[in-house]
C-alpha cells in the first residue's frame, strides 16, 4: 500500500497500540564500498550461552518472563549480511558479521536488481536511518538502540527507543478478521503463542515501506515474519526471525542473534522521535505568514 493518506490512520493506530502497551505492563510509562565475498555456506553467528548464568525468571503461569530492557549487540541494522566498514553518507557503516543463516538472501532476479538500486540510494532512501520512519519487523529488534518488554498472560508489549515505535503481541488468540480492509502497518500485526519456553510470534500486514537494513534489503506487502524468542539464561534471549515473501524471495530464509539484558539499575528506554528532530532542524528558520 502507498503512503498517501496514511498519516492520520497511523496516528490513530498508534494511540490504540500505546493504550494496549500500557495495559500489558499494568503501569504508566515514563513522561559506497562493495561487500566482500562471503565464505560459501558459512552459517550466521549463533548466540553463546552465558557461563553459569541464572535461569530466566518465570511468571506465575510458569512461562519465561522476558520483562526487562534488551538490546541486540551487532551491526545488522546497517547490513544483515557480512560487510566491511564504509564512510557512506553522514552515518558511516561499522564492519560486522551477518545474521542471515548461510549469509545468503534468496532474491528473485528482478528483486535482486531492485535491492542493488536501493543500495545505491541508501543514504537518501533508507526509511529508518535516513527518514526516521518506524523500522518495521524484524528490524526494530536489531536497531542499535534498547527496547523494553513487558508481559502478562494475555499480551506482550514491546516499546522501542527508536522512532517511539510500539507493538503489542496478542496471546489470547483473537481473530484477525477485523483487519480485513485495513491498510498495512509499519510495525505489522503480531499474534503470539507459547511452544514450551519459546514465544512464537506470527507477524503479518507489514507495510512494504520498510527495509531490513541500511544496505537496501527489502520486501513487499506480502511479507510474513515468524519470530521466536527463546531463553538462554536470565540475561540472554536467542532471537530468530523466519522471513517469507514469495514475490521477492525464492524460499523462506532465517536470521538469528542474541539479545542482551541491560542490567544498569538506572537505565531507561527514552522516546527518540528523530523525525521530529529532523523537522525541527528543517523548519527552524520558518516564520508564519
């Protein structure tokens, strides 16, 4: 779906989601270098279990309690595949290992051509880093900023620092029928269930105007993401996201990484509305007529 006429709708949806997030927590929240050739078939780096770490806390219902502040410590927001450093645009790109299984994204030929075009325009067209729009799923998880999880038996709420993004994961099995006819959402519609100790989240209705990274990896409106949050120990979660978009890719593919709990006692997830900052700078000299 195209972005024309979507701003009012997104604002209304944001109010609904923010209210649901507060309910989930039961509290009020506080006021151009080419990529080097990758080794063939090298699997993505896997999470290393903590040595002798305590187990993840449990809810009264016996499920892992992921409540807390988390962050991915990688460079996937810039490029989900292996990449060198670069002085691209005003951001720069730090070097890093990829998070894609096998380091290969199975694009269809036409989609691969579009990805290359995106790469060339990344410093002006990246929806997140350049335009400060909501990063979408799964990119919100590995943006280089913290996010907070709160949960109860019927819902999980996730509040991200970047772009004030918020999403809720319904655990009550509610129908998606009411979404028929609605436009897609930047953060999609998330429905979760427990498979043992793993929280499995099915994400659909994702707007096509988000990228997986700053390198131009992209999708269309048919994107379907299945996330898996599995406890490693008290301070680490193994995160996996399976990506399926039959118009863009020849098969489903997966990325994985570790999420790290931030244990600083005074740490907070602030709201960074960088789009507001951009507009403030752009119009700082404007005068009313």
